[in-house]
C-alpha cells in the first residue's frame, strides 16, 4: 500500500514539476537572455514601475521566479506544493 501511495504522489509531483518548468519567457525576453549568464539560486528582483526608460527593468512586469541549477522555475504556490509532496513521500517512506 505504501508503494502505491508513493507512486501516486510521485506522479503528482512529476506533473507539478512540469508546470514549474513551463516556458515563461516571451520571444523577446528569450532573445535577450541568450548569451546572458544566469545567477543560480537568486530570486529575480521585483522591478519598480518607476524604472527609468532605457533601464533593463523598464517595461517588465512583476514576476515571481526561482532559479535552481540554471533553470527558471515558477515560484510561489507551485514550489510550495512540490515541497509538500516531498514531505508526504518522506513520511510514507519512513513508515515503510
């Protein structure tokens, strides 16, 4: 029973990870990002709407992302749900 519950949780976790990896950049942003180095482990800054024209932050809207191993992931609720699934799997494995 623990194995089947774990399999179900792993399937749900896989779906959540796929959602977190969905492409998030617009074509213009992805072209700009080519050749740019990504700082891993840092949360992207929320830009002020008052950013001066010509600033790299001008015209960008607020986004909430987390970069892990160079991969830009949707943060917030999605990552929280993934963390909770890992906790459930850990608890089931402890029972096993």
